[in-house]
C-alpha cells in the first residue's frame, strides 16, 4: 500500500505531465473530433471555478466520514499510522465530482481503473445517482503485480516510464529483459500481442533457455512503443 501523501505539483509540472501523457496515449489512441476519437480533458476546467462553501453544501453532504473510513485503502493507511492529510482525504470527493462532470459535459457513463480505485469509482457512481439521477458504471482490473507481490511499474530506481525522454528505449527494453523467471509467462500474455500458440511455445522453455523468452518479451513490449 501507499504510505506517503500525494506530492503537490506546481502548474508548470502539471502542464509538462499533461504533454507527456498525451504523447504516450497518442501512440495507442486517435485524438480528434470523430465519433470514435479519444478526447483528453483537464479537470482544472471545472475544479478551479468551484467555490469551496458552495461545493461542500451541494456535494460534500453526499459523503459520510463513516463510508470513507470503510474503504480498505484508508483503513490500511490508518492501521500503519501513515500520514493521511485532509487534502488527500478529499481526493475521493474530487474524483467523484470529476465523474459527474464528465457525464454532464461529455456523456461519459463508465469509469475504468485499477482495483485500488474501486471505492472512489463507486462513490462517483453514487454521486451521479443522487445529484443528477443518472446511472453510471465502474469497471476495475486487478493491479499488475510481480510474482513476489510488488506493484508493477515501480523498481528500486523509480517508475518505469513510457516516455522516451524519461527512460531510454534501451533501458525500457532492459526492464523487460530482466523479468523474473516466474513472471515471464504472465507478462507475455499481458504485454505482447503474440498469438497464444507462440506464447505457449515460449512457456515450455526451461533453464537458461527461458532467457530466449525474456528477449522476445522485451522485443515485443518495446516495439509497441
């Protein structure tokens, strides 16, 4: 679980992050005005104009401290006596409001995220029902973990960036090449587009030969970027 409080970012850093995220997503999604094109929006458009007291009156009353304390992510933080600031405690309300505004402005009805976001997503579904009477939905996927239970994307050296400006293609390739033996099969199925028949062939490799499967994994995962 996460012990540290969220790091506050200045506007320049946020703008740089938006540009970086756009660059990565553009490799997989087509952004535009077409009916099936992706759309990237900035929640600052609707959060900045909010008046604090009005927001608490209109939306804060739909959230109870009892419910917020019941979510596993919060309980774990409190059990470890980890810092949980009032600012961060409000993140659930803000994410819920984001879902409401995305429905109002763009007709979004489904929010997708990792399983650790289940509580926040469900809170958004309930807020939509209570405030606007709309039916919203949430869908979560299990967090990607390695065989030893560690969350994917984090290493001793920090995050595994998809942006070549932050992590070179060779370093990205090396990350996959150094995959633990126990994770090779799982990662081939998740992070490559290889036919299942080919993956099943690679799964049969044993001993030093498993390194051949790791090279295929590294090649395929890097090729996607």
